[in-house]
């Protein structure tokens, strides 16, 4: 009896979603090769590339992210044909790796301005000092604004959005969180893309994945735990912008039913693709307390004492 050949399994891996603001899927092999060659040059010798999400008709902003990768997306290689395609996703098409990606068309600033400040065009102040060393805080309150300016901060708010009617100061804080990735370096990807290639999508050179655990509990959560209690005492809200793949990777968070009862306002964005371009879109707003946000970011609950001690005994017996 002839043996049946075992069917090959499909392969999945995350690769470049957008490169210097352009959809990787719609780049030609030559364009991918050109971008890859840039990464082989010393940083000081690399020609500047525009940051498309931050650039406008009137002003071109230079990309400052090493490697120029704005986002990741998952690709699929068919186990039988070897053909590479974009893998279907239940959440979103992209995982944002650069927070500047959220700047596209100033969408988030208008959205937050309308929701929190009742104004679609708030003033946007980046990197506002929030934490100073103890010795720097011994200033007279009347001179605090003047004396704090220029001093070395140990912590900042990403952005402060201000209602343009400054006769009554109305503002909110904003943090943006992209996702880190774990796995092989993008250098492997760049090396692969510099080689001659046929038409069609290349499969990622090595395995990698979005690291929501590092990005959430290890990066975003400490920022919220440090900043939100003070903002809460001041009667202010912390707005947080994340994409839908990040938000739904967290554990479920109990929500409150009114803006006045929340500490954190989550502005969740998504992406839609058409005509070779990818555009940011508004997805949803979620209102939570700090405590409920921490539970969601940790995405887990402590085991019981008996379960924890059973692990200790088991380790001792098998050591």
C-alpha cells in the first residue's frame, strides 16, 4: 500500500506592516530593497525619510525611528504552494510599533479634544515635565512655573491637550502606547530584503511576535500607576491611545458609565486599508478606574495561597 504524503502545515509569522509610513504589501521589490539598503548604512550617512503620519502638505517631518518600521502585521505561507499572503485577523490588520503612527491626520487630537475638552482643535503640548527630583521641588509656588522650566525632569506626560480658550485653563493628559516585539531582530528582515526577489510577498525571515506583556504590564502600567493618582487628586483625566490589537490583548476591564467617574479614558484606534494605503480610524472609547485598568493590564489574578504553596512543595521535592 502506497504511503500518503503528509500535508505540509501553513506557516505564520509577523513581519513589516508599514515601512516609513507606506504599506509593505504595496511596495515593489525594488522599493523594499532600497529601504533595506538604507539600514546597512551608518546612521549619520542615511538619507532622511519623511515620517508620513506626522507630515503635512506644509511641513515634512523626518522619521526618527531606527529602521523606519511603523507597524507589524501577520503573514501566512501556504504549506502546499508556498505562496505568501496577509494572514486574516479577528482584531485588526496592524500592530502599531511606533507611537508616531497615531499622529495620522491629527485624528486622535481632534477626537480627544471633542470628547474631553468639547473642542475639536486643542493646543497640543508634547513632553510636559511631571516628575522632578526632590531637591528641584523646593521652590516658591508663585515662581514654580518659571523655576521648573528648564530643570531636569525624571518623568514627563507624553502630551497635554489644552482648550484654546486659555482664559479658563482646561486640559487633559495623554499617553500613547505602541507595542514592542519579541523574537529576532529586524536586521534579519533587512538582510533578506536586500537580496534579489521575485514579485509577490516575501515571508518574514525569522519568527517574531508583538510582545503585549512587555508593552502593557512592564511599560504602560507603571506609567499609569505613577501619574494617574496625582491627576486624580487634581480632578484631571488620563487619556490613553492604543490600537485595538493592544487593547484586546489585555484582560477584561470593568468599566464605569460616566466620564465623571473614570480615571482613565482609553481611546482605541483601528486601521482600514484601501487603494494601497492604510488609514487610522476611531474605534471605541472605554472609561475605567486606575484599579480596573491595572487588573486588565496584568491580565491575570493571583492564585490561592494553597495553590502557590503546592508549587513550592513540588519544586522542593523535585530539586
